[in-house]
C-alpha cells in the first residue's frame, strides 16, 4: 500500500497484525531479477516463431519470438540493444510461464 501526502511525497506503508509484524523479520526479501538480459515466457503457450539465432544483434523493441496463448499471439521483444547469446526454444514448442526463451549478452 502507498500513502501520498499533500506535498506529493509517496511513502510505502505496510499494515500488519502484531504476529505478522513479528514473523516478517524471518521473511526473505525478494530480489528483483535483471530481466533485460533474459527473455522469459510471460504465460503458458506455444512458440509460433523465433526470429533470432545465437550471434544475431537485436535492437531495443525488435521482435525476438511470438508466443500463442488462448488463441492470441504475443510478440516478445528485446528490452535493450544486445547480442543473442542463446536461444532456448523453437517454433511449435510448448512453454510454461517463466520459462527461459532467449538469453542476451
């Protein structure tokens, strides 16, 4: 939850029960993964097309592959300009949510 003051400042606020507050110190902090170098499947589906191969240079926003889920095709694009390090999928393959599709250098 976030609380905004009249000055426009935003503070992250968490309201917990006494027990939850005591136990929260044992909960590990989730570290955000650097997703700019790894392209992962956002949902379960089927790989329709792969537009790159290892060694290719890609530009930011360039289509890398297409995944079909629930009869909708989703174009997966590069988050930054990079060189393709490895391709872990091929057309016709079924992938799950979070599966690694392409690695970029």
